[in-house]
């Protein structure tokens, strides 16, 4: 069994209207043989389990061996990064994260951007250090109650 240290929240950085299959096809076009996430949640709150937790996904370079990745479809409108989560998505994301918290009680719930390098080594990942804006909201305080 893999040691899971991080439960990482993502957005697809697409329109909220994109379908699951479009995301899957995009990874194949990139030549990936693995999915980017373990779960993908559409705007209606429909969650698709993309792969078992024991399979390493392509969620965050350098962290994949010790992470599970949960993603909502959206995060971009008219080319601008924005939190597009619907109430249905928020509810399903929280449900999945609570299940993961029960399964991996010592894992940290973070956003993709929170795993960026601390370039100035001050102990804080600041916006100028983010590799990506993903998931377009601050996941650590958002899910601190879980």
C-alpha cells in the first residue's frame, strides 16, 4: 500500500462545461499512460473514479508517489483563472475529501499550487511562487474543518 502524504485538490483549468471524456482524451494526446487524477467531478457534482488509489497518477510532478488527486472540472472562464465550483461540485469534493481523510488521516489536504517550491525559503508558498494557480481557490483553509 502506498504511503499517502497529500490529498491534492485540482481544477482542470478548462471551462466548467467540458465533459469527462475531453479531459481523458487530452491526457492521451499528451502521451500520458496514466490519468492526472484519481477523481474528477463535473459541474453537476457527478464524480468519476478514474483509477484506484494504488495507481500513481500524474497530478503534481515530484509528489505523485505519495498523493491522491481530486479534481473539479472548471477553473477558467474566458481565459481567466477563477473558482468556478458549483454548489454540487463543492458538496461532492467535500464528500470525497472526507472519505480520504478517514482513509489517510495523516495526509494533508492541499491545493496543487500549495506544492510549488518555496523559492525565497521563507516557509510560505506565496502567489509569485505558484507553478499553477490550480485549483483557483485556497484549499488549505477551505478544507481545514475536514
